[in-house]
């Protein structure tokens, strides 16, 4: 029924006629029996039907539907193979914790099947899409117009001396506008912000938003557009980053803690340009670490992966303080495990220093970290620790290679980058293979991630095998799209937009980009699964 084309936790799909979801739908479905009352006692549920199966016509095609009528007893749900799943008792369900059944349904069904949630208010649509719903209706637009209520994006307003047709048309337009905004948000990666804007005005929505634990495979590892963080720092994008941060291995035993900047990547900001110059003047190879909310800690090597904006007041929340200190302690533990001795130099403003829960640090900032006095103090202090890095096999060239290797490890779970590489000004990465310089990857300037070439994909497959992002096929592929008939298996931990290697009979064939998660690929019946970029000849 549907073909997914974009994910941002929630998804956008296209129908056979290319019309996009989420959208409003008019469809005829029938329940042939006595439905389960929502609050019925569990002991009485056997006497009621919890599901109604039928077929109906939609846009000239016959589809199979299942009406899910489980009342409050969501554990009694029994899903059958269908094109459309209709949620009964939605008005009761949406105000309770049992609404969390929606993502559980989505998890079990094919990505080509749709979930239909009738009788919703406009402000409920973003959260429901975020949780996996595809279709809605505007039945409440007419009902509330008939009793004198005008809908806005966030609420219903009682009006006097109303005209029914005008109110009804206004209410329908609100549905259309919010659905259009949701589709734009999914395409551009800010659906979560629309959810927060609408849910925060309604406690029942906010409660279910906070309860929801989304599948992190349904967002890219790094987004091209800036992430806006306002009401909540515990967001999927940050969770995904923090899950992988532990893979990072420090390079130097001289750790310099730096503040974040509003401009991203940090190194392009005026403040960080000054920090980098001061560090370079000391001629000491250091590990630059940026402390920030909401990501906690960002090594310089990973700064291209974080592009965000957050309100800055000069005051930290308890959650932010705890996050930064936990990340920093875990990072320093890895430093300690790798090196016999190390030093932590804090070149930070006062409001950073006062939240640090560390015993042994050297403070080089005197008031403003970008002042000439502070920068000179940073350089002079670093010179005193030059001896600390001796006999540690540390060099500036080695650090450049190390940073690319750590990026690969962060992205793919393993390091497949050789120790001898060359990186040009375009971010293209070369190494010698069979005595020839071959490009193995390039750095995507929009999201900071590596893009695989054929040589790089083959290296990754040969080193990591089925532990990496592989997709197995049953035919000799060409550039274009991979569809379910040619699909055999994949790593189910592949995320939307991930770089993948394509294989057949354990032989490397090519590289591409995942159009859905590996978990979803395994359930797909039709539609494109992978964009195949390059194929081995």
C-alpha cells in the first residue's frame, strides 16, 4: 500500500499514485460484531471481538484491513497480515499510556502497511506520526464546527455567532496545514520540534511523548540540517551520539577542555580559531575536547557530526551538569587506561569551571578564555607538558590519521582506515592498494560522515564481514535501487541513510545508502530498500 521514502523517527511514504503520507483519508471499513468496550474487565474480553478483518476499495485497488479493537488490554492484540490497520477507541487510547501500543504495532508490521488513527485533533497529529501513524481523518473538524469551535494548530477556541461552513472550512484547513508542515519536517529532519511545539500544551500528549522510546535506527547518524534543542536534552539524536561515543579512543595524554561555540563546526568559529592557534604555538600534540549541552563531550575529531542550537542562559540544569561530568569521567577513564600519566587543562569560562566535578585540573583561562592573557597562558602552560607526550608515539600527522580512523569507528563500529593515508583539501581519503593510490572514502561536508568508494567498501567488508552494515542480494546488481525480490538478508542494525556494502555469496559487490533501517528491510514487500551508488566491475 505504501512505500517509505523518508524517516525522522516518524516516516513519509508515497502511495501508488505518488501522493504522500501522512495524510487525511476517507475509506469505508466495517465492524461485523460487538466491539470490545474500552474499560471492560479482562475476564469478560473473551465474549467480545478484538479484531475485525475485511476488504475495501481504495483508489481503485482492493486492500485488506484489520480493525484493532482491544480496549485497554493492549497485550491481547493479535495482528494479521493486512494493508491497513485501523485503531479503534482512539479517543480513549490517546490520553493513556496504552498509546505506546502504536510503535509496537509498527514494529511488528511491514513498512508497506499503513496505520490509520481516526478522530484526532490537529495538534495530536505530529506525535502520532512520530510514533508511526500514516493516516487520519478530519471528522472532528465537522463535529466541533457544529458546536462553535474554531481549530488552531494547538487548541480549539469557542466562538460566538459562528457560521458553520466557515468554521468547518477553517478547521479542515488546519488539518491540511499541519500535515503539510509534518511532511516538510520529516524531509528536513525537524519532526521532533513540531511534536514538542504541539505536545507541550497538552499534558496527555507530553506524557506520551516523554514515555516514548523511539527506534534510533529511524534517524540518520548525523543530520544535514541544524538540530534545535529547547525543552528536552534527552533527544534521539543525542542518545544515538552518546551510544557511540564510547567507541572513541583518545590520541594524546594532554587533554585540553574547551567551551562550545554557537558556530558549527566549532573550529570555524572565531573563538576556536584562537584556541587552535594558541595550541599550535605550543608545538604540543593535545586532545582537544569540547564540553557542551546537549552532547556532553565532543572530541575535535567528531565535531563535524554535531550541528545544533540550544538556548544559552549561562546557567546549567542538573541534567546538563550530570551529563557533562559523566561523559568527561568516562573519557578520562579511557585516557588513564591508555596512558600511564596524563594532564587535564581547562581553558574554560567561569560558568563551565564551576560545574566540573574533577580534582586535578590546571586552569589556564583568566576570565575570558579568548583574551590575549588567557591564550598566552594556555600556550605557555602547554609548553611545560611537552615532555609528557614524548615516547608515546604521538605526532601531528599521526593524530590526523587517528581522527579519521576514530570517525570510521564511530560510524561503522570498526576501523577500516589504513595507517598510511593521504587526505586532500576536498576531504577525499586515499591509500595505496596494490601499489596504486586509490580513494577509499570522502568526508561529507554536510553531515561530517564518511562516504564509501568501492575500494573503501571492499576494505570495510574484508575487515568487518557481517558485523558491518551489509546488505546481501541474490543477483548481479547495477547502479540504481535494490527492491525486495533481490534482497536476501542484512544487518538489522543498519539505520536510515547509513552507508552500506552490498554482497552476494559473501563476495563484495558494491556500496550504497540505506533507504530504511535494516530491521524494516527484512519486513518490506515492495519499494526501494537501498540506493546502489557504485558497483564492482
